[in-house]
C-alpha cells in the first residue's frame, strides 16, 4: 500500500505541471498509469487542450478510454515527457523496461527537452543493477549472437523474457524479443556498448539523459 500511496503522490505532482497547449510524452508503467485519471479530470474540469504521445498500446488505450487526446511523433515533438523507472542511481542514471516499452520510452525521452521521472523511493539504488536486470530488446534471430556479445561485456545471467498470456517469449510492440540481463557492475559506457551490438534494438539503460527525478517518500 505504501508504494501505491507514494506513486499516487508523485503522480499528482506531475499532473499539476500540465499547462494549456502542452504536447506531453507519456511513459508506461503503473506510476504513469495513475496520472491518467487526474489528467482526464483536469481536461474535463478546465477544458484543458493538451495532446499526449503514448509509449505503449496500454497507455494509448487508457488515454483513448479516458478522453485524453493522442498524437504521435509524426506530427509533434513533445514539449516535455514523464515516465517511471525501475531503478534511479545517485547520478540519475536509470534502469527502465520492466514494462517492455523501453524502445518508445527512450525515443520519447530523447525527443523531449525536459523529462520528469516519477518514482516512489523503493526505486532509489546506490548502484545500478542492484535490484533489476537490464532489459535488452533484440531482433529475434540475433538472440544467440547478442547473448554471446553480452557475456563478453560481463553479463552474469541472461534470461529470455517469457510471456504470461501465451506460450513462448514476450514479443514487444516492435516485434522483437526481450532479454533481462544481470550484471555485477554497470559502468557509465555500458549503454553504448550494448547498443553497439548488432541485433540489439535498445536497452533499458538511461545514462546521462536530461531528466528531473521526482521521488515520493513512502509512508513508514
Ligand atoms: O517499464 C518501464 O520503464 C516503466 O516505466 C517501469 O520502469 C516503471 O513501472 P512502475 O511505475 O510500474 O514501477
């Protein structure tokens, strides 16, 4: 419950930042999901005109259902963006991707001049990789090659992410596979080393991005 309360508090902080005319990149995950109801309320109550660029089918569907108008990167660049994270270290480096939307999330964050990462304090870590593996989105037929290259980068354990509602692996919204990669240590150029492997589409490492982190302390 305390996580939920913390998530709600930081979600409410984000909603108060929204202003008339904003084009907002909306990340994925349960913390972001909580903001949508309050955003819909503001649109209704104030006649607010905003546009949301979603990072997943789940967020697109929720926005459509709640009456939050959608647009895309074909028509707009976002004024700002908000998203969750799995881990935040003291340098504001992130691990994201538990929800499997990391490619579009990183595209939105890279396309946006200002990014808020909203987390409850359970996400704060001293060392990146201490609680979550690094998700790596992989072109399906490249999986053996990528696993080998990740091991050469020091990966200790590599797990193909299996689906819940179907047999076999998770297939991302870009028709790729996800590897959850465990490292003992993650240095600051690991994001680029992983991205340089042929067959890697993207990873859930966000190192040196322009982000503001909003943390909600959980109730005791
Ligand atoms: O998958 C993601 O990157 C999400 O943003 C995730 O990291 C945060 O999800 P949560 O808000 O449900 O913890």
